[in-house]
């Protein structure tokens, strides 16, 4: 059983590192206006003025109340930054919930098919308990 679990965890990493597999082209930074000095500030310091509804939604959300920083979901302000959070990022902390849904059931928007971004409130019935 342990061998099967270990193999299932290592297989994707080994496949990604396989020789002859072309590397993906590096994308430009997605938040290039943030300097190293600004990166140490909290995102809400700038976004409270730029996108106040987003900041208010996050502040009242389970993530905001637990003080989960923006970089946990969106990545750093450099090359790892992404506006659109992938379901895999959510599954990093919410593996059981993601596994209970599966990508086909979650829909094309992943977790955000049912959960509003930033507020993270569920829309409709709670499917994770099924």
C-alpha cells in the first residue's frame, strides 16, 4: 500500500522532469509594477484603494478571518503571481474537499463554480458533505 502511494506521488514529478520534454515558455511577471520594497507590504495596503470590494470581501471571508495572506492563493508578486487561482492551489489546503468533488463535478470554473472568489461563500447546496 505504501509503495503504491509513494509511486502515485512521485510519478507526476518524475514525468515533469523527464528528459526530452520541452520546458514551458516563461511568462512575464504578472504583477510587474510591484517592486521588492512594495512586496513586503500587505496587498490590502494598495488594493484597499484600487479594488475596495475585493478587499472587503476577503476581510469577511474564512481566509481573511484566518489571516490567510493573498500570496497563499495568488502566489508571490513576481513570476508566481496569478490572478486566476487554479483548483490545484485550493487543493493544497483543501485536499479533502477537492477530492470529494473531482474536476468534472466542480465544473469549468473549478472551485469558483460554487464559491465566490475572495468572499469564498458557497452558492447553492453544500456538496462536500455528500
